C-alpha cells in the first residue's frame, strides 16, 4: 500500500487557529498525540510572536531588562511547548523521553527530522489516531 495516498482523518486536521487553541487546552497534557500540523502551526505562531515581542522590547527599551515581553512569552509557553513536543514524538510512536535530546545541539537534528515525519495512521503505543484535546 502506498502511504502517500492516505488521507489525514478529519479528527486530525487542524487549522492555524485550532492549533493554537489546542496548544493552550493541552497546557499540561503530556500523554496522547499531536499531529505535525498542530506542531508546525504552533512553531509559526511562536516565530511570529518572538518577532513581535522583540520589536516591542526594543521599542520600549526593555532589551537589557529581565522582565520584558520576550521573557514573559518564554515563561508562558515553556511547559506547553514541551508537552506539545512530547505528544508529537508520541504521534510517531517514540517515547517523550527523546525530547531530552534537545539539551544538546546535535540532538536537535533528529528531533527536527522526527517532527517532520507523518504520524502513525493507526493506534500506536500512545493512543488512537486522534488529536490530543479533541473528544472524537
């Protein structure tokens, strides 16, 4: 069977807004699975906010201060970012402990590669093929 022709189930498709909502709904949820779409939409949202907050920090001359918009963003999104990454690893049937590779610079290479992989289209060790935070 050719995997490239398999459609993503409707309960796995997320748009940009849904991805951000699911990101915050699953703030402390380290179990379950998250699709590549949810992961990469969050990455895009995060990049846009980092740019915006860097501009705000420089506009208000907060660049050298400890309490600035960029640091606040980092604090607010630290835990849900880790939980999203763990759920993304679960989607490709890998343990969330692999996220510890991010401590090393070289470890980011396999993590990025795995983040780009398509998730399992069937139930795996970490649950059924559904987006974490959705009922169906």
